[in-house]
């Protein structure tokens, strides 16, 4: 289901979280009050709940800050701005990653940036769905072209994690860490995820679409479909009104330089910082690779960004990929 132009207009009017009368909304949209009610009733399909109070009108249960290119660009510094070839904001899209993967096949330039208010088929790792309620979180993808092939950008998702932590810290958001290989965590719960999709020749030029999903505020109804322990920035900070546009700009300020320079510096430039944010080291864990399971104590990452696990027999094994469950939980 697509969000209608009238629903988008209603959202822009109700975004402040205050009451607005049905008469006011009807006049603004040029429709009847009953038509206003009908449009509002459909918003729950996008994870948006509203209240109706006689004599006061309608309001959203939670205020929104809708994304605006002008406000994001205002927060983007000169260094990152020079790396952006295009910036798009979609009201609704199946997946920002899928969209840029398709654009990459039609000669889109490095630095193409795509945000969405809502994803109908948000992508997590290994085909999982990323829950994507409207206007609540950050759904961001960036396209970049590399010249030396996929091997030269091994470990990129770890460097992206470092960039995300830097951006959050700039907004005084602490108590956050990284879970190998590409999750943002806080207090043992998932705050965000990174998905890097690479295509191209093994030894030649390749393109990468770097996707980030970051929970700012997840409505309770939407949260019911999440199958792992999760958190969002509203829970971490205690603030229900978060500045999405400023945060979006700050993320670009940190992400784009890391991506642009990665082919030259590799994971080695980010190892120490990644290790300082590591929330797995020293924990009992199980690594899942397909149907295989490997249990042991996580010993951090090696100098190539691969996971080290001390097995029960005392040996240490190195893993390039997999899903990690730790502390006896099913977090993956």
C-alpha cells in the first residue's frame, strides 16, 4: 500500500504532535471532515497511530520530524558534501539498498545517497526483513565505486560501524558498541544494522551499496514483528523527539569520508577504534555458518577484521563470516 498525497499532507500538518481540528485539516486539504477521518484511519498501516478527542481534533501519538533535503544538506559539512553526487529522499520504497543496486547497474555515480521515510521490504542480512515504520528511523544507502575489486574492500562493514559510532557520539549518544560483523548494539540489544552489497569483477572495478538501518523510535505495534532483542535512541536517551535531519547529515559527514578513503587505507586504519567499541570480546558465543555451529569464547578480531574464537580445546579459530549468538541468548 502506498501512502497517498493527502496522507502526506496530513502528516506534515500533524508532525508537531499537537491537536488539529478536523475542520482545520479539511480546509487545508480541500476535502470533507469524513474524508479526513478516512485518510487518518489508513495511517496505521505505516506504523503511525493517532488519537481523536472530541472538541480538540486529531494528533499523532508521537511527533515526527520528516526528512528534508534542505535540512540534511545544512548539516552536511564541505568535505562530505563534495563526495555526494545525488541525494534522494523517498516517501516509500521497497528497499534503499535494492534501489541503489539497480541504479548502480545504470551507471549511477559514486556518492549517490538514498534515504526513505518508509520501506516496504527493508533488507537485513541473509535475506531478513528490516522493520521500517514511516518517518521514525534512519533508512540510508550510499553507492560507491571501487577500482581494485571486492578483495580491496574486505572489512568495509566494520569501518562503517566505526563511522556510525562516531556520528552518534557527536550527538552525545554513548553506551553503544559494535557486534561483529555489522551490528550497532546498546546494552545487549540491537540498535542498528549495516548491509554492504558488492557487485563486479573479482579483480577489477566493483560497486558497493552500503546500507544502514538505525532505530530512532520504533512504535510498539511495529516492534511486535521484531524477533530479537532491540532498542532505539528514544530508549537510550529518554528523548522522544530526536532530530532526524541533523543526525542524517552527521552520519553522512562520517560515513562518506570513510567510504571514499577505504580503498587506500583498508581496515587497518580502523582496527584499534573498532576494538574499543567491541561488545563481544570475552563473551561465550556460538557462531552459526549455515547448519554448522562453533562454540567458544570470542577473542576479538584479527588484523584483517576476522572473528577470533577460542574453542573448548583451547585452540583459536578465525572466521570471515557467520552469525553470532552470545550470552546464552538468541541475538543474531
